[in-house]
């Protein structure tokens, strides 16, 4: 069986600090996700998690070749069948329905250990493994629940990584959308646009940030935002998050600095106006 070159734990941990300067096409999606997850576990040896994903890549390639040898058609369905066999069937990755909001479900290390997680975390596995094998697999910009697509020679299959790689048709997607957003919601072409790797990482971390804020863990949320700024340094809206969370954790001078930078970059609108009001409140507290 094909083997992958060895990679050191230190290289994985340091990868987060390189992501911001890399073109999206050059990003190693899983290495970035593991690097982000490893920040909370400084003593953990992390290369074994990356090697686990490498193993699934080798297994998916072997499964696809076996299906072709057995007479399967060289089509999108065979590619998806190979992915599903390895990730969902053999390694039993699935969505966590029982403890959906558990922070572990957005930490790719814990997802690998537990074999369950949020839709975005599982989508990262499918996209990374599929693309490494040579399949055209992408996560989509579907709201509230990440779904994926696999394209091959004009054929397109949409599937749900959270639900055992279940294939989704337009009625299924419409029903899901209405359940998640509301009965008046309708499908939009924008929901079927492919997410970049960077957007996937941001979506993963945003899940963590929102849950930390809900739990009033403002220090943890601030650490998450700072990691997001390393991933996507050009995203000015993170300055607003940073400013608010620095204020929540008593770092008022840093909050002022971040809010001022946000206001200088943000277009006119309600968010910038509210940031200006909040900034004046902080400044008044310092005088």
C-alpha cells in the first residue's frame, strides 16, 4: 500500500502561522485545522491525527481502484461511493446529533478521536481526502449546515457529510433549508457556490467562537478570533470582534486600537455606527 512522507508534530503546530500568507489553492486544509485545534493542547503529539487522514487518502484511492477493477463506471457515483466507504462506513465518521453544540465537534483533533462532529468539520475531511485522491469535491456555501458536492465530467452529486454521505436532491435541500432558517426560506444559487479552503477554516472557527461567546467564555473567544486573524488577515470584520472581546476581557487600550482600525476600514452602515458608539463609551471609561 502507498505510504505518505512523514511529517513532524512541530511542522503541523506551526502551520497556522503560515496560512495567512498562502494562496488558497496551496493550503493544506487538514493540517491547518489540526494546527488550530492543537493550540489548546500544547503537550499533545499531533502527527498521528494527520497520519490518520493520510491513511484514509490511501484507502480511498485503493477503494476507487478496486471498484473500477470490479467493473464500476468511471463516474461521480463511483467516486462518492469510494469516499463514503472509507470515511462513513469503514471509519464511521458521523454527525453528532446528541451533543451538537459541544465544542469538541468543531475541534478536528477531537472529531478524529470521537469520529463525530459538526457538518463543517466533517466536510473538511471529505474535501481534503477527496481532493487528495484527485476527486473534484467542494464544500458549498449553504447556510446553517454545510453540504458538499462532487463533480465529474458534467455530473454533479450533492451530499451531506453530516448524514453518512447521504445524497441530497433539490427537494431534500429545500426541506432542510426551511427547517433551519424558516418556512419562507427558498433555495438560492448563492447557496451552491463552492467555499474556498480559507472560508471553510473560518466557518469552522466561527462555530467555536459563537459557542464560546454564548458560554460567556470571552477570553477563549478572543483566542479564537486571534487565530481567525492569522487564517484570514484581510478580513476587517474580525477587528470588530477583537475590539468587543478585548473590551469584555478588560483590555481597553487594545480594544480601542482594534475598533479604530475597524472603523477606518469598514464601509458606512449600522455595524460601523454601533462600533463608533461603543468606541466612545470605552474612551469615556478611560478618562
